[in-house]
C-alpha cells in the first residue's frame, strides 16, 4: 500500500513537471512571437513617421511658394513694381565729412 501511494505521488509530480514544461514552451513561443510582432510594428511606425515628415516638408515648401506668390500679387495691386537693378550698398561716390572748428 505504501508503494502504491509513492507511485501515485511520483506520477503526480511527473505529470505536473511535464505540464509546467509544456506551459513554459507555449509561453516562450507566445512571448517570442509577441516581440517579433512589436519589432515589425515599430519598423512600420518608423516608416509611417518618415512618410509623414516628407509630406510635411512638401506641404511647407508649397506653403512658402504660395505665400511668396500672394506677397507678389498684393504688392502689384498697390502699384509697386519689381526693381531689377537692386543696389544695397553703393560706393559710387565717396564723400568725406569734415568738421570745421571755425563755426
């Protein structure tokens, strides 16, 4: 009788260990596939982020072009014309300023 109880106890422990081992394998496979899925989702999110950044840059460029066109149109409505001979600094005439002490 004592031998039969020990055999049942050993069978229970063996079954429990085998069940834990199989559960460990299943959980390992689950977490491995979960991490692979997260890596794929992260790469997809980074790709979408790069596409959105490109779209934002394109829209900003179109906005700058439209803003320049509107500024030109508004300036011509007021009667202004474009100056093709732009001179910002001219050294054509060199004038010296003298201070007279006689004054």
